[in-house]
């Protein structure tokens, strides 16, 4: 279980970070191209209201407006299938992790003074990732809005969240990514790690001309995983030839890290890892539960004292959480399962294709039988009708038709006595 932080703390896009964290489709770099990636299963909203958080972020006038934390779990720690279908034990452990994370992130800050947050998941990569988005502010007791960074760039903050990780690892038996047997032999910057990981999922290789930094990191990982490399010396013998294919040069930095520099790139590229015998950030073994809780308690008290003095002038007096009790009964609840898992799914049947064809044939037969039955019903109803009235109507219509078509001969002395016979045109003229 690893606790990390996104380097992005502001965006010109008013839909961020919610769009990236919760959208079912996103654009991602795969190699040197941006492709549309569909997340299946879709991200799940575990806590909060994204629209409320986005509005709060948009209203801030600070330069940095939000922080996003990442709780990442190895597939051996949390089975994403069990998590999504609603395994109570797995879901309960994740609820505890989120609850204690927020307790530490806002140590000493009363609930009424905290910003709204939302929490979502990513499971489409085969591993569980919990994303926690937080606007960067707190309210003071006087109603003043103050900028607040839940993870300032200081060693003390990193140590505090490492203490939280150690506590959760000890309680749930998760793996410690900082343990010697779990540490990466070669590791680059976070942005490069994500690009290389996405390329690995799609089978993409980087080239030294188009993406030299990513090419070097990808090659370094392959070399480090080789069975022929056991130490830094063996790694460097091969890696020198790879670097020669680019315009970068490398040197050994502090703690054994490799620094790659180029005359055409102003930003050095640093590789670290256990393969280079790094000393300053040497991974630690998992602490026993009692020691882990003591470290977490000390970290919380230190952060709470700072927040109380800085943001409330000593007015806040929040009690320290009962860590053991919160593990058994977290102060928040998450949905019982993924929304898609709640939908009924038809189980596969034997001879499904034959059964479907039989059903389709029966439906066609039913439609034909319905037409025949309808015609028979109409015919029987018509047969019961007395047609005498219709015959009289027919005879009258035939008489009317005959009278209009056959020319009638008018004779003098007829019924009208010829009174209305018109005189010839010549006689009318003479008159």
C-alpha cells in the first residue's frame, strides 16, 4: 500500500480534477501518441459530491487550488474483483484507510472548518487506486478562508504519511512498498513512471530520438530486471551503451542516484533505486503494530498543534482519534459495491446458441398464428352480420346511378306542363 500525491495543484480547466479522476474515457499518452482509453470497470464514487468540490475549487483565488492524493494497492493486497462485487472485509479495510487518511490530512481541524472532499476509484488497470480530491483551504473560527496544504513539501509531512502507511500495513497485512524486498531497482520521476507504465500495458517501445528520457528509463528497467545484472557495476556496464545512443551524459549523484543531463534539455533526468545503493531514502521494513501506532500518534499530534496555532490561534481543541477504535468502526461509510456489480447478470447457459435459435423460431410461429387467428375472428364476426340492409342500400345506389347516366326525354304536357320551357334564342331577341 502506497500513499502518493499528484504534482498538479491547479488547472485552467474548470472540470478538473473531477474529469480525469471520474470520467469513463480519458486521453492518455501511449508512446508518443495520445489515445482514448476506456476505463472498464468505470471509476466508482466512494465519498462526497464532485460538483460541490469543483465549485469550491473554482471559487478559490489562490494560486494553488486543490490537492489530489493517491492510495495505491498491489493486486496481491486488494483483489479488485472482490472489492467491486462488495466483499465486506475488503470494503471495510478501504473505508478505514480513507477515514484515517482524512483524519491525518486535517489533523486538529474541526469537521465544520474542513473543505468538502470526494473520493473515487480506478480499477481498470487490475489494481485498486483510491483518489482523494481536496480543495486547498480551511475556514478559521472567525469565518476567514485560509489557504491550506494537506501535504506541504517538507520531510515531516512525508514521514507523517509514511507513519499512516505503516499503521495500515501492520493492521491489514498489506505490503510495504518501502521494504527492501519491495523497493524498485530503478525508478524515475513520477510523470515518467506513468508514461512508461502506460506504454508497457500497450506494448509500446520508446525511441532515443523521439523520447530520449522515456527511452532511457524504459531501458534502465529492462536492464535492472535482467538475470545478468546483480549490482550497480553490472548495470552501469550495459547502461553506458544505452546512454551513448542519445545526447545525454550521466554522472553519479548523492546516494548513488544517476543524473542524466543534455545540452538540448535544461531539466536533468534523475534515476534512483535500490540497485544504486541509495542511502538517504533507504526503504524500511514494516514496523510492529504498537510501534506503528506510536509513530502515527506522534505525527498527528505534531500536525494538529501546528494547524491549531496557525489557523485558529489556539482556539481549536480537537481530540486525537482513537486509532484502534477507528479501525474497527470507521467514521465514514462507502457504498457496499460497485454500481455495475449491483446490476443483475444472466448466467451463461448450456446449449445457449441452440436455445436462442429455438426461442426465435417459436416467436416467429407465434406471430404467424396470431395473424391467422385474427383473420378467422374477423371472418366469423362478418358472417354474423345481417346483410339485408346493405342490399337495400345497394339497390338505391344503383337506381341513383342509372338516373344520372341515362338521358331523360322531356315532352310537352309533362308534369310541369312546359311552363318552364325556354323560348328559342331568336324569339328572345325579337322580344
